[in-house]
């Protein structure tokens, strides 16, 4: 089945079971419609998003999977971070409704045609969407909450583990 | 007195160990009955809820000390907040708590309710539960074992029986402004719950 797709798109093989296509955002609906009808990548399992603040883009991966769930196809597209808009996939995959609602809440991406883009897990959220990288989580937490006393002397866990391991090693060598 | 044995009578007569109680005899009896029948709301938040089924079923069988699960807040005496509370969950917790009839008590289970636990830097999880609802007993651990929860219940029973500490619901009534202000700080002005009946919708 992947052979049919290879006639139309440049497919990058990431492994035996994972393939990837890079497309422009204008071709998104057309491409996914075509793939879902003409190949055995027949359902959408996930939409993932990465925030590349340095390049001013969001990278979205639409992960399509086969009926037997043995192969995955990632359809990657980039959109600008400012006024990020995409057409909805509701007409092709109904399950996209929740995934798009989640992305709207966490990144502020508008999916045109999806009418469920209101509060989901975050109720009464007044700040910018929390998974955008310009949102400073630690600053927000320190302003919003009062901590119980006793956290001042907490240690950096990774550094502490490293120090303890080095010390154990030193003691072991000294015994020898 | 034989050597190696404690003279319990002396211990009891010692002023340090005497129970300093201002309860009347009837109040004492009422509190004793109250401590022996605690109805727990069947409600779980976060991962701590997984410790409750073994506590309530045959493995640890907490019913032997008089703790029973009930289905609705209006029948319940005890609310167990079992783990982290996000804003969305906290709203439901407060709503359940306010619907419970007095006397009512809160047991906070796990580190997350004490100081945020592993969610200390989460944007959406509260750090100290006692800022929003009064807590009668903290059980620490991540996660606490059912034994720890049972110990918490036993200590709470002792607190109720001897009236050692002021119960949380009294604090909630007296310091209501403190709790409501804290709740308003994270929920904004449209704070739930609103108990005003919606008469406009009744005729439809």
C-alpha cells in the first residue's frame, strides 16, 4: 500500500513501521483525505504539536495508523506561531474533535470549522495557553501559589544523585 | 509494683496525660458514637483513589472500625481528597464539601495535598489544600499505603472522640472569608458553586 503513496508523495522511511510525509499547510485536507481513502492508513490516532519558538513556527504531526495498528504514517506540516490557523479534520475523522480542542487549549491554534473550541481541561484560564514556550510556568506558579515553608533547602535531584554516586565510587575504591 | 511494668493508674492520674476536655457527659457520648460511625464519600481525585478499594474491601476491611462508603455527599461525614487537585477538580471538591451536612471532616491523602508533591511546579495544580477547604487529617506519602490511611482514620476518630482539635467545618464557617478569598483568587469572580435556584429555567 505504501507503494501507491510513493507514486504521489516523497515518503521518508523512519523504520520498518514508521513513515513520514512533509506537506504544506494548504495541502493538508487534500492529502489526508487522499491517504485515508486510497491506502490502508485509514484512521487518525493522534495529533502532536511542537513549539519551535526560534523559527517562529508550530510543527504539527498528524499520525495515521493502519487497521491492524502495525504501521504509522506521520504527516508533518508547519504553521506560523502568530495567528496560527488550520482547517479542521472533523469531516474526515470525527475523533479529531477532541484532539483539536486540546491543541486549541494548550497552544492556541484555531481550527476553522471546529465548533467545540471552548474550555476543556483548563477551566477559567486567563493567561496565554500554557504549553506555548513564552509562558513562564515557574514565574506563574510562584506568583499564584503560596508554598509551605521547608522547600528552601531542597536540592537539585540530578546533581545530588551524581554527587552521591561519585562518593560511593570513591569509598569503594578506597576500600580496595 | 513489679519492676518492668508500667503503673497505668499513675500515668492516668498524671496531669500531663490527663485528657483536658470541656465536653459535657452527653456531648462525650455523642462524640463517641460519632467517632464509631464514619461515612466516607465515594469520591477520588488523582492517583490516591487507587489505594481506597483495598482499604474498603476484604484485604484491609476498614468497616471493622466503623468506616463505610456512601454514594452521595449529603449522606457523607468524611471527604477523602486522595491526591493532587487541579483547578477543575478543586471546584468539584468544594462543591461536594459544601453539600455535605455537618459534622463533616476532610482527610487529605498524599504529598500533593500537603505541598504540591511532584506537581509543585505545575501551572494547574493547587499546592496547599488547606488554603481552600479545612483539613482535619493529613496522611503523607506518595502514595500512602492503606495502613497509613487506616492510621489516619484511627487518629481522626480519637480527635473526634476527645474533641482535642477544633473540627474543620467550624473553621470553615467562622473563617469563611479566608477560604472564599483563596478560592476566588484562582477561580475569579464567577466562583462556583452558586446555590441560587434557577427559576427562569423552571417553566420551560
